[in-house]
C-alpha cells in the first residue's frame, strides 16, 4: 500500500491540475505557509488560494505537477516529505526550475488526517547553493 | 534579536561539540527521528543518543558543527529550518559532505519551547540529485 501521504500529495497535484482550489485548501492547515517563490510567502488559506490562482495564470492555466522519487520521514504526528516535484506547463520560460527537490511538512490532526503545514517546493535552494 | 530557533540550534551545535548528549537530548521530541546517513534512521532519544556517540567516534571525537545561511519557515507550532550546516573535524575522508544543506523540523510544545522532531542534515540529497 502506498503511504497515506503519497496518496494525499497525488490528490493535491490533481486538484492543482484541475484548478479545484477549494478542494486543495482542505489539505492545508489553517496556519499553513506556502513558499510562492524564494522571498515570497503566502500564509493561511486565503493567501495560499490567491497564490495558486496567480501561479495557475503564470503558467497559462496549464500546470500539471507530478512527483518522482520521494522519501517520507515521519515522527509521530509530524512528517517531512522530500520529493522530486516535476512541473509541466505550456510555458517554457519560467524563472524557476520545473524539476525541483521539494520539502513539504505535514501534521496529523485529531482525526488522524494529514494536512500540509509548510509547502516549500524550492527545498534547500532557498539558501545559497 | 535572533530567532529562538537559531539560538536553539546554536545550543545543539555546542552540545554536540562538547559531547554533552544528555543536554542535547533535551532538545528533541520523544518520537524524534535523526537521519544518521541516507538509509539509516535513529528513532527516539535512546537511539538518537547512541547514534551521536557513534557519530562522535566516527569523527575522532573532534566534530564541530556550525550553521551558515539559514531560512526559517514557521507555521504555528511547526517550523522548517533550512540551513547550511558545516561540519569540521580531524577527519578528512568522510563519505558524506561536510558542507550540507540541511532540513530540520521543530515543534513547539505546550510550554512554548521548540523541540526538534526531524533532524535531517542531508536535506534533499536523500533523493536523487
């Protein structure tokens, strides 16, 4: 069986592809942060939803995220996912890589559901290389 | 003022340098995980302490970790720290880099104290490069 988190991330990717942002927001904690790009953070569901609308437009409403190799480090109700995140889109001149080594932090809520608390597709590229 | 987490990580680095592992264990959650090396995980304080004893011996009891550039992504009681972790030691033939881009996940406990839940100094190098 696939890890719950792998299935959840697949659901997130599908929601992004379909631009079903209300469904996507169900997978974030209320105080989640999204790294929109290095130096730009969206905080909370309202800002994160707005950021995904802007990201979709930036990629000509054609973005399709998928995950390659993935490692999940789980410590009780907290997990760090390290994942190769591949972005496909009808746009070839993005300022940032479309083949990323992402870091996602998930928390398990009192219902045993994993929710994304920190969404950083840039991984360690946020600091000097 | 420095971020609490930066000060805490400095305390961890000092405890590792002094091999004061009882103090170091105070900075981990009970169910913390440490990536000892890619493919090898220590889970819980007993295993993590043993791993640090082995790490100290591996580096001829001379290891001095310090942090360079650091970014802290904070979401409520959870934080992801992305940090340049530099390891100095009287040993120049380590199998792994001494200049790392690490990922550390911290959780705030009910006393408002940050504790390390996931200690992964290898960052995104756990997956293919």
